[in-house]
C-alpha cells in the first residue's frame, strides 16, 4: 500500500496528507473548553485547498470560535431561546408567533444536534413547508426565525457559523396588506358612526391611525385634553381566547399623537357621559380617570378584541358600504395622510411602525402615485414671464 504524502505545515498548524482516494486530508489537534484534546479534519481536492481550510480552522481556534462539539439539539436550543425572548418584554402576540414559526420547523430539525445542522437541512425545511402548501409569507417567517435562533448560538460562541445564511428564499409578490377606503366612503361611515356608541372607536382609528389593540387599551388618563394629545403605551390583545393587557408591538409604537379638534370634542362628551353615570359612587372621579374609554358603562375592562369586528360590519352595512376590516381603517389613515403630502417619516412615526422601511413597503402604491404627480417641466421654468406695466 503506497505511503501517504505529507505536506509540510508550520508547528501547530496541523498536518496535510494525501488519501488513497486521491483527496487531500488536513488534521488539526486542539484543546477544547473542557481541556480535552480534540481533532478536527478537513478535506480538499488539492493540498493547497486542504491547507487553506486548515488555516481557516486554526484561525477560528485562535479567535476562540472553534466550538467544542455538544449534544444540544435544535429543539432544546429553541426552548432556551424562547425563554430568553420572554425576559425581553416582547408582546404576547409576538412571542406566540415566534413559537408557532419554530414549531413548523421542529419536526424536521428538533432532534438534530445544533452543530450538525447544515444549509441543506435548512433548505429542506423551506422545500417541505412549500410542498405542504404553506403561505410564502409563513415560509419566509420560519426561515427568519431559524436564522435568529442560530445567530444567537453564534453570538454565544456555541456555533462558528449560521447555516441559514447560505439559504435564500424569494417569496412571490404579495397582495397589498390592506385596503384603503375612498374619502367619500369615509364620510358615509363617519355619519353612521355618530349614531352608535362604538362608532367613536372607529372615528378615533381613522383620525389617528391607531391599531385596534392600542385603541382598546386607552384609558382617560392617556388623553391630555389641554395639549390635545393622546399617549399610546399599551395594547389590549387576544391571547388564548381572552383579552389581555400587554405592551405595544414595538418600542416605536409607544408614542404621543396629536388629536384633531373634532375628535377631541367627542372624547370630552364621552368622558362627561361616563362621569355622569359614575357620579355618587365612592371615588367615582378617580375611577373614571383610570377606566377604559372603549368599554360598556359600568365595566372595568375594554370591549373584547373581537367586538369591534362585528360592529364594524353592521355599521358598514347600514352605510351601504363594502366590507372592510378594522385594520383597514388604520390603513386608510396612512394612505390619506401620504396622499395629502404628509412626509413619510411623520406618517411612519405616527403609525408606530418599527422602521420607516415598513411604511415604504406597505404604502408603496400611494407613494408611486404621488411621485408621478411631481414632474419638473423645464419649459415652464425657462419660459419668459410676462412683464406687468407699472
């Protein structure tokens, strides 16, 4: 049997030798975090390729990112990752979405050791979910969540690379995320809103762009009547089938909004109604100040998160309008503000988007229409202006 030819490397840089199958093999010995001697092997078509791979591994070892093999599975790491996210004050719905997205990948990855997961495993998840008929947006979200999971392991020096970085997924062009009402439709809906107690909720969303959950969580203490401002700091969302008070969707969702005069007048009238109803009860004035704006009289909780959906359908029917979702009222606010020339940065801030990129993506169709209206006509600029006689 022919002897292996060994390539010469510097001391501590490992050894390179040729295998019987013609490939070149590089070996590197190093001490793991537990003090035990370990050996790492790389392969290449040429001695130079094997030596380059070995040099890269040696560099990782010197930087402290060549991690000692572990038996932690993806499923176990996912549990620890979710536990860490819960300590960060994430919204309940956000945490639930994270868990749902990870659960979709666990049947394929959950039992694999973290360090054995390769890009082909991640690509297999993408292919499997697509073949199951999952929505492109769902597949994209699962890939993003897995990438965050493995990136956390890299940051904590449990892995030296993120297998998701080598996998790309381009989802098909999606439909618009919301529908906007036309100005004449808004006028007809507002006319009907004034005839129903819950109509004030829909008027407020149309006038401020609040999310439904943010509007339901408002108390009278959040309204500054002197400054005509609204303080948004919490949300009333549905978790496990019941309404729960949580934080806002993102850090930028905590904001202070100007209140239009017409809406402010209606809010004053609603507060006066609630004060009159509670008058005479012990501590009634303070109790009203702490109470929710959008609640049944005498109740200490807001409407159920589902209640506005049913009532909006009834009001739209009464106004002989097509059906819209409550979230479409918020979308209408954004579209109307942009179409009237309000800077996109201001709209993004008022709507509480996590970044201006979200605003640009959601309202691209409105912005494109506005851009077409701004045309520089050089002939008009250069045309001599008529002189006026004194």
